[in-house]
C-alpha cells in the first residue's frame, strides 16, 4: 500500500507468489550482485515499471486491506 516497486530476492519458498504475480506485481532477482543494476534500470526507466507498482497497489487494496478481508469473510460465511 506504499506504492513502491517490490524487488524480491527469489528463494526456495517464493511465498510472495501466494499474494502477487511475478513480473506483473513485483520483480524477482536471483543474486545480490544483480540488485545494483536492477535498481539502476528501474529508476532510469521508471515508465517501464510504474505499471507494476500500480498493479500491486490495486491487488493489495482490493484483497488485503481490513475491509476487503472482512467483506470476504462475511461473504464466505454467510448462510443463505
């Protein structure tokens, strides 16, 4: 919800993929050596990455805020 580009180091669990989609909502990197170039690339060519920030923000706002979670819980437990 901070509207920041998520640069995520790939690990064996990739737990972030339960919530976000790689390449669409965040960017993976594999080694710490890649990070300086990735930061330079994303800040120099921000217009190519800004949509990723917006995608992640919309997904977080629509799915992971207290209101969204509460609405989902009510909907899933509602007895007809």
